[in-house]
C-alpha cells in the first residue's frame, strides 16, 4: 500500500514517485524513456524504458529528472520534497529548463566581482553580494522595502529581482551552492523574487540556491534577500 505518491510533469513525460514504508522500494514510471533520476545530486537511476525501481528511506531530498537533448542541451526538472509516514498525494507542476552546461561554463565570465557587488556585464545588472545576503530574512513586502532603501558601495536604486533575473545567476552545473562563481556570499537557501504567483496573489516565486529549484512561498514567510539594480 502506497503511503506517498508524487507526480512530476516533465515536458511530455509524467514521472510518478510512489513511496511505501521507510526504506522500501520506490516505483518510478515515465511516459517516455531516456530520463535520469538524481537524488541529492547523485545519479540514482537511468530510466531506459518506462519505469524503474529504487530504494529510498523517509527524509528530505533534492530530486532531479534530466533528459539529454543533444551534445550541449538537456531538459531538467528539480524539486525539493520531504517524505514521511503521512499518507499524501502531491502533484508538482514544474517549469522546463533548457540548460547548456557549456553555456553555463562560458556564462560565468559574464560576472565580475566588484567590492560588495557582482556585475553582470551582459545583462547590465549589478547584484548585491555582501554579508547581509546570507543573514537578513524578510517577508516579501519587507524585502521590497529593504531593497528600495539599500545603499551599497555608494550606490542606490536597488530593487528586488524578478524571477527571470534571479534565475539568471543560477549555475545549473552545480548540485549544491548553485550560483555563479563570482559570488562570494553564498548559502544553500531560498531567496525572494519580485514575481507574484499567477494563480495565487498571496504567494511569490523564490529560488532555492541549493540546486536552483524554483518554488513559490507565502508572502508572509521570511526568506533571504539579494537585491539588484540596473546599470545605466
């Protein structure tokens, strides 16, 4: 009898995780073959056909399903989950990301550390990168106000980044501390974006920099903040 069931949409692939008792067998089913399952950054299984089985205990996990498209590109879907003994049926609607590992490697050169900031020379964005980015937690409203009043390296005009802006500094070649190497103040934790959830005004999007996983959180929750400003 299943105690946990997780459904992940990956393009046309539908991935189901059925969890039995602690340390029991997990049945994984996909509607198209050729996906790889990673658990906590380590390759766990290659799903050659339409299903596979693994052993996994209750606990907290970072799951990633990937499908290689060509020599440079792959499709990736990530999710943080907590398994326990409580019966549940959870559906995860995940964004599809087309990631080039070679592009990520070359993209690192677009970022330059300057004092307490990092400059994205291509997008013309300057990022906050001082000790406060790994310490200060704010609600979503407080985070926006905090960025508006921030003065850093003699510069003002800061704001909370959009979802697309914040995800641009994720380094998807990493499974932990997934941020571009120019940043020196880093932690595997969640950061606010200025982008509200389309179907729930009480939630806003966030990025978890442990593995670059996009999430949504209640705006009253306190998350870390990394402000950005547009360079003129």
